[in-house]
C-alpha cells in the first residue's frame, strides 16, 4: 500500500525504481556474469532504441507530425560521433551532445519542409529525404568513409575507459533515465501542452495563440536531437558505422516501435523499442520452429499485426488501461488514478 | 550523335517510368479504397515474381512450348489469389484500426512476405529472360523490343483501368468507396467486395511490374526495393487523389533518373533526382494533380 501511494504521489518514482532495479541487475551481472555478452549487447540496443522511440514519440505521439526519414538523423549522429572523436579527440560527453545538436539543426530544416506538407504526403516526402541522406552517407567518403565504414575507439569519461560492455550498458541506462526525466517534464510544460494541442487540432491550437511554425519546428528539432543522441550511443556501442544501416527500414522500424508500444507515452516508447529489438531474437531461440530460416522475421511480422489487431492503442497503453489502472482503482479506491502518460 | 543518346535515355526512362507508374497506381488504388498505405506492395510483387520465375523454369524444363506465356498467365493467377488472401487474412480483420495502425500492418506484412520468400526461394539471385529477346540498332541507338512490350503492356493496363474506373458500374463503386465508404455502403455498394477486388488488381499490377523489371534487376528478395520506393514517390508527386498523377509522376522519375545519371553523375543520381522532386513537393504540397482538401475545423 505504501508503495502504491509512492507510485501515485511521486511521478518520477516508477522511473527511478525501474532504473535502479535494472542497474542493480546489470551490476550483479557484472560481478557474477549472469548474461551472455550477446544479451548485454541486445540490452544496449534496447536502451538506445528507447531513446530513439521517445524522440520519435515526441514528434508523432505528442505533436502529431510524421517523419519516415529519421533514420538519417540517427546515422548522422553516429557518423558525427565517429568523426568528432577521431579527428578532434573530444571526450564522450561533448561528443554525444554535439552529435545531438548538429542533427537538431537539420531537424529544423526538415521541420520547414513539414510546414508545407501533411499526412501521407509528409510521410512519403520524408521517406524520400531519408533515402537521399542515406545515399549522401554512401558517397560522401570524406565524412563517412563510404562503404568501408567509420570506426571509433571505446568511450572514456574523466579517464575511465568503458572497456566492458556492461559498464557501457550502465552508462547508457543512466542517459536513458535522464532523457526520460527530461521528456516527462517537457510534455507537462507549456511546450508539451502546446504540442498536444497542435496534434489535436491545428485550428484550435492557432485560435489559442499557439504558433504552428514555432511548435512544428520545436517538435522536429527535439526529435532530431534525441535520435542523433541515440545514434551517438549506437556508434559508441558498435564502434563501427556502416552507410547501409540508415535506410528506410530503420525509419519504418521507428514508426513501428512507437505505434506498437503506445503513442504519446514514455513507457510505450520503451516497450516498443524492446519489442522490435527483442522479439526477433527471442523467436530464434524457440524450440523446434526456431530452426526454420527467417522464422524470426515471419513471426515478428505476425506479432506486429496481432498487436495492432488486439491492442490497437499499443502494448503499454493497453496494459495501462486494462490492467494497471483498474488495479489502482481497486487498491486505493481513488476516483482518478492520475498521471496522463 | 548527341540527340540520339538523349533520345535513348528518354526512351529508357519511359520504359522504367511506366513500370513505376503501374506500381504507383496499385498503391494509389489501395490507398483510395481501403485507406491503407501499402508499404508491402513491393515485397508482394517480389514474391509473385519469384513464383513466376519458378513456373517459367519448371515449364521450360518440362518441355512446354511457350514457357514465358505459361509463366505470365501463372503470374496473373497467382497474384490474384495472393492479393485476395492478403486482404482477407491480414487487412480485413484490422480494417477498424487507425491510419498508423494500418501502416504497421503492412510493415508486418513486409517481414512476413520477405521472410517467407527467403525461406522458400533462398537468398540467391536468378536470371529472368525478357519478354522479347534481342535488340534493334537504329543509328547509334540500341532499342530492345522488350521495351516496346513493356510500354505497350503498361499503356493497355492503364487504359483498361481508366476505362473501368470512369465508365463501368464497378468503377463507380470504386470511386464511391474511395470517397466515403460508409455512405457507399449505405447506398448498397458492396464495399468489402470492392476492397477485396482492388487488392487483387493492385497485386496483379505489382506482379506485372515485377516481372517486367526482373530482367534488369534479376530475381532476388531485394529486387523491388528501389522500384517500390520510386513508385511511392511517383504517387506522392502526382497526387494520391488522382489516377493520372501517379502515371505522370512515374514517367517523370524514370526519365529524370536516366538523364541525371547520364549527364550529371551516376553516384549522385538518386540524391539529385529525389532532391528535385522534394523541391517540387514543397511548391505543390498535394502533388501535381492532387486535389487540395477542404478543411473542416
């Protein structure tokens, strides 16, 4: 009961608790080697894709704008990280922040395009822009090293080198935690409310004095920042950046993460990222059918369709409405469980 | 002769462009009638082409006199069944979900179709013959009869489609469903049948586009990726609300692609062509022939 109250009274509590539990598990693993290193790498993927999904959710779930070109920003962030750390030798923190800020400027440019287009036209136009940038990555050898790919060394903060991928997982989780806190406060700020108003009705938002120009650009800039930051973490985690990673498939995966996890929800973003990273791998380990060629793709596709069929509001949101909130009502006899994310 | 090279590039552009147009028309038909942005159109066409290739190889080995004709007919029959099944199994049960939800269904479909193709046919790439082999030399130009076949076939299909949409009762039903499916249903239009039939038609058009592009790309699981993307961009460039727009968009992309590739740079070809098209879209946000929607507050 006391814990229930804490959950309800302190909005950060569930995030803090989740992060601490996850970090303790990783820490125990660090001591006794619980997971295979493959699992650790998968978890790192989940963490940086969670940041991607949160950024994409700000754009799609909160601001109601679509982009199918965001893989380009992730690639840009990853290449910037490789470029900056190889050529200027900046440390980890300035590098990842720069790798978020520079894509942010390009995000504003994309936002300017989005001012003219909407819905499906915006989706396909941004898909085209994303593919265009993917081709730029291939051909602009000076910056990206072309098809040979860009390499970089392990990250280092204040002299501590992250040689163990478990250490890096802890670091990435902490960054995700900061991103979650920032996002939680952002969507409850004036900016966040303005974004949601814009999503629900352009005209009504304008009538209330919300500048569509300003907030569309903010939505694109923020999401590009998040995605670029995640790209930077990708570069540090994989230490190899190849141009064919940043195509339309990745952008469509981002869309799938957000819709499957749950639109306009932080928990949904993380759930969706986990779904798209983990389901294909878990399926491979199934007995009997796991050995069939490509069964992971086929079953992941099937799972995506089933989620849309039976949980159209997304896995996390569905659990929130059908399981968690009724549980709150029963335990606390509250009229309203509060918390609207 | 310089103009001959120019003409040859334009002609080649019309050939590939008409295939983009066919695929784009399939995408637009499905979008108009069932509100689904079918990202799996290309993968479905790839699967149909693999089946066609298999029929071609088997009937040639069995000593059938016209293996290509058999394969072509087989492609039409298979893609019709395939389109019907996809609509019935995956699209109809999810027809109540949001626009985004429907997009995700087709993304799932990509994984299923591509994964099955890899599992059934393998990841190798296979040679597919042209409908008509050989080439004719006109001055410095080399022209393949296959190109005439492709363009002619595309024109015939488009004319049949336009005639059907414009002048037959079934076309009226399609347009009614596209405009407002609820009202259409109330007026006695069998919207479910119309949707199923559009999926069948679109899948068949995709299969034909796949079969015609196969000699140039070979038959493999990624063969349609480029065509598919270009068909989407053609549809947006022409305007999703018109049936003429995608054809013009497809031809524009085909011709531009060839000219930029020949005269400017093959490496930066895609970047320049897409960049140009996106600039057009910024000035014409609903496509060249698209209707500007009237907004309600």
